[in-house]
C-alpha cells in the first residue's frame, strides 16, 4: 500500500484488499503498531499516511459489513463523544420525523424502525470482542481496543435506556454481559457498561 505511489492507486489497492477479504484484524494490528512507531519517531508524514489508510479501510469495510458492525466501526473511529451520541441516536432510535431537502422536518404517521436495532448492535459488539480475543498480539493494544468498544457500548446503552422500554434495555445488557465478562476473566478489559444513573 505504501509503495503504491499515488493516492488513487493506493485507494484502488485498499478496495482490492477489502474485496478479497484480506483486510482482517491482523492488518489493522500491523497498521496500529506502525502508526505507534511513527509517532514515537516523530515521523508525522508516515503517521498521517497510515492513519489515512486505517480510516479508508474502515470506510470500505463499513460498506460491506452488516449494519450493526458497520455502525460499530463508525463509532470506534469517531473520537468525539458528542458526535458518537448523535450517530447512536440516528442509528439506534426509531425516527418519528423525516428531514426534507429544504431542512424542514415532517412528522411520520408512525415511527420508522431503527436503522440498527439494539439487538443487532449488541450482536456486533459481542462478535467484535470475540474476534479481538482471538488475536495473538500485544496485550496493551488489545486492552486498548476492548476499552474503545466498551466505551461505545456504554454510550449505546444510555441511548437504549433513553429510547426503549426497560425490557429492551435488559435484553441489550444481557446480550453484552457475557462478552465483556469473558474479557474481564482474561484481565483484558474493564467491567461491562454500568447502568445509567437514575433520572
């Protein structure tokens, strides 16, 4: 990828990797470690290039992923909590209005179904954790990845708590608890998302 010479050629090579199923967790690990090395060496150019490759791979994977996994990818590469909250509400909450091209909002006769259901998102989180646990890599890197996923799951849980009945919230929590408990047992992660504060 780095030897492609031009951004357009590199982009084509990225798309080919994704199409052929070669953009796996191992590739992301290699990218992460190389970005870390470039940062330590003060090589901003290489760090930015690797960061661009990382982002483009995520975008291409989102296009071919199940909606829940695509949402998780999008959230884990969004650094700002406020933006993640907006994304979560857009995808996880049934919409009662639709925005017209001129910016007006029209009420729907009945709320649309969520783009990604809480169940589907919980499944994506659990699947991502399973894949992370299968990687033989630096434990600090894995712990950092799990912590990113845990933070996103915690934020998603709050959105579910705000928008859905208690039974749906319980189902969401029950689906995630075993996956995070498995990582806790290995000492790789903090506890699963805590319940939201009352009120």
